[in-house]
C-alpha cells in the first residue's frame, strides 16, 4: 500500500488538480467530496488522473454503481474495506476485524480540518501504532517531515490534505501549518 496519501474534500476546490499532480507516483488518494454535486463525474475525472499518474484511488462511500477499475471501496463500517479510519485502539481493532489492510489514525497533530479535536501527539500515536493489529498511517497535521519523526514509532504511512495543496495566502486553505516543511519526493 502507498506510504503517502491525499485526502480530498470540498474545501480543496480547484486546487484538487494541483494537489493530485504534486503526489509522487505510487501514492494514494482517498476521495471524499461527500457534498459535491455530480460527485460520480468528479470521481471519474480523478480516476482518470490517478490512472495516468500511477496513484491508488480509494473512494470513500463510492457513489451507487461506481465500478471504477482503479479504486478500492472504502467504508469504515463494512467488511472488506481496504482502509479505515480510527481515533483510538478500539477502532484499530475494529478496522482489523473488518479486514482493512490499513488504518488512518488521527488526529496525530492539530489540524485545520478538525480544529476542536484533541491531538494524539507522537508518543500516544506510537503506542497505538505498535499495538495495532494492522498497519497504521498517520493523519492530522501531517507532512513528510513529521512522518520521518513518526516512522520509528510505527507509522506505516501518512495522509494529509493541506500538505499537498499549493500555498495560498496566509489565512486561506493551503496555508502553511506550524511546523510545515516542503514536500521532497
């Protein structure tokens, strides 16, 4: 499974395409965009770009009838999901029982997408990752620099939204988070 992942959602806006282009070959994409009108058409476009770039596309709650050849269905609550989300050890165990191959454990660091959520921090993340019955990718305030810190603690990969977005003004989406370092692929 990929080490680097992009999570998509509506707040990315048109920067979705630049974010996808910034991903190194072999990375993964978790397509969310739950409230996007004509979500299936957008997913088709993302699928075409993922195929061209050699990216693994995972559709979270795929639209009815979606059978894209390059995706794996993702559902945190049903058996057979490729990936699952988790926020504690019980959810990691649940993900393993459902047959997920990878769990995204979050939030590791403070994040703009969930500003009120209490961050796990590196040590708590590491304890959970080491006890997990399946590989764990770090999510929440992540970038390549932070992943290098978490890898010795058990991180099998990392996922982000902001780390892959092109920079914008200081107050808008895509701004640098504290501790953000440029991605080097």
